[in-house]
C-alpha cells in the first residue's frame, strides 16, 4: 500500500471527534445532493422525451409516405395507390447501411453507419375533415380512416371505455372511436349515435356513426381534433377506390433509424411520384420542443457539478489548514510536496466516493418511488402527461458518477497547492 494512501485512510477514518470529521460529512452531503439532483433530472428528462415521442410515433408512425409535393398539411391530399407490391417492398426492409452527414467546424463530413433494425409494420390511413353533430351540440373533427392492418398496440393501451373498431368483410363499419375530450364536450356515451357532416365538391354529405370506444392519449391537440373510423367510409366520401389512400404510416424497429430508413425508402424503393419523410420532420414543433429539454438537462448538470466542486474545494482547504502541523512534519521528514498533495487528493476522493454512494442511493430511490407510485403529477394539458415519467439510463448515470469524480478531483488540485506555501519550520510551531 502506498504511503500517501495509507495516511489518507488514517486521516479519513481517524479523528472521529475532530472538526475535520464535520467538514467531511458536510462535503459528502453536498456531493450526495448534487449527484441525486443530477440523476433525478436526467431520469425525468429522459422519461419525458421517451413518453412524448412514443405517443407521437404511436399515433402517426415513424415515417410517412405521401404524394410528392404534398408538403406538411395533413388534409386535402391527393390519393396514392397502396398496391400489395408497394406494401411488400417496404415491409420486407431490414437493416441497411447508410451515409450520414456530420457537421464540423470546417463544414460536413460523411460517416458510414448501419441501422439497428428495419421496418416493423406498414399501415394505410385517410383523412377527412367534418363537423360532428350530437343532439344540439356540434364540433369540428378530423376523421382518420384506418384499415384491418392497423396496429392497435398503442391505442389499445389508452382505451378508456369500449372496444376497438370491427371491420366487416363487405360493408364499411359504422363504428367510431372518439377521444375522452370529445365525449365530454359533446356529452357522448358508449353506444350512442352521432352524425358527421362533410362538404365534398360543393355538396353537403352526412354519415351516421356509433361510438364504439373512447380513448385518451394525453396529446390534447390530437385528442381534440381526431376520431378514428373505417377507412372505407373516407374512401367512399372522397370517391376513391379501395386501393387509394392518403398515405402510409411506417413503424420501424428503432425510432433512431427513422431518418436513415426514410431516405433509403425514398431513394431506393418508392416511385418518383411518392415521397417519404420521418415523422419528426413532419411535426417539427413538438420535437423541437423536446430537443430544448437537452439544454435544460445540461444546465442542471453543470450547475450541480459546480456546487459539488465549490463545496469540495472549501472542505479541502479547511482540511489542509487543520493539518498544517502534520504537513510541516511530513515535509521535515523528507516528503515531497506532490506526495503530500496526493495524500489530500486521496482523502478528497474518499469524500467524493462517499457522496456518490449516498447520492446514487437517494437519486435512484426517489426515481424508483416515482416510477412505482407516481406521486408527482403534471398538468396533462400542458405536458401531455398526467404524472412525471421516469426512464433509467444506467449508462448515463454511470457517466454522471465518473464525470463528477474526475472533474471534481481535477479542480481539487487547486487547493492542494497550499501545501507548497507551508514552511516546515513555521508549520511545526503552528498551534
């Protein structure tokens, strides 16, 4: 065992009634609080982004395919032909190699990569705006037509009442899924009938539907505007045949591959009259808002590290001043300055590790309690979530611990330079 490490252990575990013991506890508590706040902040922000993204992707898919030149509007789209050949060519896409442009200070460089997965599912959709009439109440609505291949995994988990739409083999289903928000405003209940009015080519049309289910995703903007019906109802209203749809929604195995797969589908699979675009670029407002959370996370992490550094520097300076007599004795016995500095760095490292242990225990414990009991609630209208979400990113938590330890120790080199100014003769006389 090295001499410096031996002395650091004796100082750290000895002197239980000395003033330095109180300083060690205060410094360890400061580090623990900083680490706990960093872990909680990272877990909350990661969970928030994950939950909101999964809701958006669950409702719209990861990639949209529509007519070229269609733009960002979701209504009044020219139809595309969803042929079996087009479906098969997209649905069978697996992992692909791609080239990504990475911005640098000198411009852009190309980086080769390979996707984590491929296409998981493809489904059709069609949209038509109308006005719901229920008794004396009316409200604007956008009907989203879906087919038999619709993946119900996402929406089923948010179904508050009723069941999913049934698709007869012959006639179009009259079932409709409305949001809880729409049901509350129009005072609609399960099994109740409603009428939706449409304008098509200057002619007023109407269709009657029966409420088959009521859902609530928490995405207030979409819950307020959309209801789900059999796609054949929309096709009949628009005068389309069974193969004509507004577009295709593509779900991928890993959402991080969406942009790469969208580019591959557009350039290598689709005919020239069709366009593929990742959903995050089609609905940029929400994803730009989510990206802003990364700035908040960085600010919190930096502030907490600064708090830990300031507390540790203060504590180490007090420890050095309290051990002035011992430092003078060690230097008189022939110890080099760097040897004494290392002793105090080892001592500081013990305090930091102690703080990291309790900080992780507190941070992970609070996150587990929130994830299990959901005692912190949110305004769903503003945040799209009813409770604060938690997502454990253990790799990120490991980097928080490692970064805090390394950065703090680097800054703690500054107070150890006090050792250089201590004279052995004066220090031994110091009382």
